[in-house]
């Protein structure tokens, strides 16, 4: 058994019942095997064992009262995974499925993603099993205030800087920031994704979706191709999906389908994004409404069918494991050329293998969706400098970062003899900097 296999086996034994964490660790560590073979000093320093163990996990009670006076209790989490290259950085997810396994998979991914951005940010993730759907603004506010009343003591602009993720957008960040400021009496960049009137950065809202498409365009450009004239399918209809759709359409692609957790809409003429934005961003409604408002479009209950729609480009932008082997095979049969992951770990391990064996250009989440956290780091820089950059400036930096990440992972894959395997390339390129810092810090 080699070093990587031994660490993986131990990890599964020590952390039973954490399937998402096992899945992410398997993908990452398998890709790192050529690195540990070249660097025997890592095994001596138990580097991988330390890398897969969070520095700290905080688990807390979040009590809150609904509009009818009923008391509810949710779980709150913050996984402070790795601070070797900078303060912990990563989003907060509010979704009923949230548990320790999901927090740890997201935190582990975040370490390497943040390293890939080239900016000084460590990896963390947090959230709650609270479901913001169909809650009033006041209920969401009371929940966020209660959540921050515990979280504030663990975070700080130089310690740990949370942001949004599923179920946490501008509204939630506003309530969380308001409570932090009230308790600490400090107006600092302790959260990113803040509103533009109180320290937020231009382009942060659009960043993950735009960044995803910038990387997809670069990958196609390197193959003498482009998004112009391509048909695209995008899953989800939240923050990442909406701005991926906006940029893909701006570059000449036709996005024909999107979904939410109830079902998908198929619009052969191309999704009218203004309608989606109104339904999702303004009304907080369901995607089903789209078919009622735009003539000639179809609505189908359930999510899986979206992957049977013929397309050149697939951008999964909703949640983990939304593309399994069956869906990957359906996409391949229909001629998909490029898959870029906007969501975190949206493709199962066997789905990834299928895409790669079929020669599909597969851009993994930790590289392809890094534009969000990269722009968060740009927000942090603006906060510490007490200044704002123009939209064009931030957008240009974002684009530059996405193109650099693409080439860094491409080069890392080539250097370690796995050319074209961007999954391994992203893991290797992200890991090298973290490994170097951890080695420099001694056994800590
Ligand atoms: P949002 O909450 O804005 O949107 C999430 C979308 O995904 C919604 O359409 C939601 O549908 C759908 N969805 C969520 N869970 C499920 C599920 N179990 N089954 C089917 N559909 C589901 O979140 P974001 O757009 O911010 O995040 C989407 C993905 O992108 C996540 O994987 C996140 O980790 C990742 N990501 C986000 C970044 C960011 O900056 N926001 C940065 C990098 C990655 P419904 O409303 O019905 O629940
Ligand atoms: O998964 C992610 O990278 C995010 N949810 C964004 C994290 C951040 O700190 O901006």
C-alpha cells in the first residue's frame, strides 16, 4: 500500500459516515500520488495526515424564534481547515442537508481552490442546516443574528473571513455583518460578498459565474474553438448559474436549460435571463414560473432529465453529485465537448472518469469556480486599503486569475506526466504551495 492509499484508508476509518468527505479526499489524494512519490520528505513529516485533518472544527447551537413565536434550534458549523497560506476563507451554506461531512468536503476543496487563486487565503467552510426557503425576511434576520452571536468570537479579518454559498446571498451577509459590527464595534472586512454601500466589491456578485465562463472560453481558445454558437445547459438558477448564463450568452453561447431543486425549464430559443433574474432574485420564486411566463418553453418536474438535453457545453452550477455516471453518459452520447464545474463536486468520481475517457474537456470545480473566492480576496484587499476599484478593474483581475489558473493546472498536469488531466493538475498545482508553507512552519 503506498502513502496515499494508507492515508485514505486511515481517513475513512477515523471519519466513518462522512461519504462526501471521503469522496473529496479520494479525488484529491489520488491526484497527489505522483507528488508524494517525488517528495518522500512529505511522508516523513506526516504532511498528508495533517493536510486532511481540520485545524479546528466549531459546532454550535443556533436557537431562533419564528414569526409565530415558535422556538427552533439549528446546528451551526465552522470548519477552520487550513491556515498555512493565509487566514481561513470560505463560504457559509444554509441548507437542510448540511452536516459535518458536507462541511468537511467543502473545506478540504476550499484549501486547494484558494491556493490556486494565487492569493494569500487559507481554507475554511461553515453553515447551518437552517432552510431559508419560505422564511420571512425577519425570520432570516433573527436566525442570522443568532448564528453570528456565536460565530463572531471565532472569526476576524485576519483570522477567518466567511462569505456566501448555497442559501447565503446578499441578504444574509447583510444581517450577519450587521450583527458582527454591533457586537464587536468594528467596521472591517470580516465577511465578503458585502453590499456595495458597506464595503463590498464590484463584480463579487457576478464573479463565480463569470469566472467559470472565462475559464471555459480559455480552454476552448487553446483548442482553436470558442463559446460562440455553442449550445449550453446550466443546472441551478441561483447566484452561480445566473451569472454563468449571463457571461456565456454575452460570449455568443445559447443557454437552453436551467433548473431549481423542483424541476427544469427547456427553452430552445435560449433562456431569457431577465425573466429568471426577476423570478429568482426579486421574487424568490420557483423556476417553474418561467414556463408560465415565456411561451413555447417546457417545464419538467425533477432535475435529472436536464442532462439528457443535447448540448456542447454543460455547466453544473447547483450542488454536489448532481451528475452521476448515467447523466455523464447521456451527455457524452449527445456530444458534449466541455464540462466546467460551477458547483462544488457536482460530478461523481465515476462520472469524472467517464468524461475524461471520452475526451471531454473537464474543468474541475476547485479551478473552474475559484473566481468567487478570488474576488472575495480582492474585496479583502480593497477593505484593508479602505478603497474601491472600478468594475472594469476587478473584472480584468478576475479574468487574468481564471486564465492563469487554467494554465497553472495544465502545466502541473504536464509536469507530473498526466497531461490533459485537469483534476490531477488542479490538485497538484493547488497543493504545492500549501505543502511548501506547511513544511516551512514545522510540525504544527
Ligand atoms: P444559490 O443558493 O444561489 O443557488 C443554488 C441553486 O442550486 C438553486 O437553484 C437551488 O435550487 C439549487 N440547488 C441547491 N441544492 C440543490 C439540490 N440538493 N438539488 C437540486 N438543486 C439544488 O447558491 P450558489 O449559486 O451560490 O451556489 C451553487 C453552487 O456553487 C454550490 O455548489 C456552491 O458551493 C458553489 N459555489 C458558489 C460560489 C459563490 O460564490 N456563491 C463560489 C464557488 C462555488 P433551490 O432554490 O430549489 O434549492
Ligand atoms: O465555494 C466557494 O468558493 C464559495 N462559496 C465562495 C467562498 C468565498 O469566500 O468567497
